[in-house]
């Protein structure tokens, strides 16, 4: 439970930082980012190790298969957050960034809030609620991208910048789908039983 909390806290911090990865950082901010990246990359494997040690006879609803599914969904989330970071580092056309900033920010606010809530309670966001909010944001963003790209000329947006922006859009969709998949897996777990202190 503690490792899941740390994982989602790191996801929240990294997605927030990805809003502007070119912003100058202090030494302290760089160290903080490096710490959270390390957490993102290392915690899924630690969760897999600890999950394998659970005595499932004491937690009949939390079967080995359900535990493995949670761990797998966390690992996929880590990959998708890293995909987003990679896509954000690629050169983006200033026109697309300017025109779509508010739409991307609206999506980011939803996903950050989800990560924050999961860092406090790993089952806090239901799959249906999250799907509704994120899918609506993605649909709106897709429509705005098509509208903006169709209006942009070659002088405004190069082929490379266009490709980079579609890669960014794909990373947002991938993270959206991974977050919804985690919420579905989390709904299968009896978290209350795992929160109980057990000494035998």
C-alpha cells in the first residue's frame, strides 16, 4: 500500500512537470525530478516482488491473479508516463502549443487529480467515472487538433512538428487508457482487507 502511494505521487509530480519540460530548474528541482523518475521506474518491480509474497489464503478475494493484474497495470502506467515525457521533449510547433494549451491542460488536470487521489486511496477513482472524464477530454482534444492542423499551413507547422504533435496526442491517449485499465483492476481488489493490521 505504501509503495502504491509513492508510485502515484511520483506519477502526479512527473505529469505536472511534463507540462513544460523545457522550463529552467533549480538544483533542488532537478534532484526532486530525478527522485520521482527513479521511483516511477523502480516501484513496479518492487511491487511485483512484494506481491508475490502475499499469503492469498488470508485474503481470499485478493487472488494471485488479481494481485498480478494490479502490478501489471502499474507497470504499464509507468511506461505510459515515460512515453509522455519522451513525446513532450520533442520539438513542438508554437502554433499547436499555443492553440491547444488549454485543451491539453484540461486533460492533464484530470489525470493529475486521479494520481493524487490514488496516492491517498488506490481505489479512489472508479473506472466508469475516470473513463467518462478522460474520454470527454480526449474527444475534445482530438477535435481541436484536427481543426488546428487543418487550418495550419506548411509555414506554420513543419511535417516533423506535425508528426511530433501526433506522437504527443498518442501518448496522452495511451496514458488515458492505462489509467482506466488500472482503475478497472483496482475495483477488483478488497483494499479494506489489505489495510487491516495482521500479526499472524
